[in-house]
């Protein structure tokens, strides 16, 4: 029952995207990654809109759906 969110590191997609793409190839790990922004922390670096755009450009629609829609629903069912 361990999940990881990619919140603070979103401000640096060049560091995040290669590792995230690799992680999403692993069926067990991909189900444990959550998209998040920690908006009050990362807003110093980028706007929420820019962070979302960067993620959506770097991931397929299916990959983004897994971490931003499917996994959060599963997470909420575990608590």
C-alpha cells in the first residue's frame, strides 16, 4: 500500500520525465504513481498550467490518465 507522488519534482521535467517513463513501463510500479503539484511549493518555479502542459507533452494520454485519474481513484479507495 505504498504510493509515490511526483509533486515537487514537477518543476524540472527534464529530470523527471525519463525516470517517470521508465517507471511506467513496470506494471506494478505504474499503479503506484500519483500526479500532483504541491502548487504552493512549485508555483515559485512554474504555473500550475505550465506544469500540467509539460507533463501532458512528455507523456502519452494513456500514461497521464494512469497517474492523474486511475491511480488517484484507486488510492482513495484504499484509505
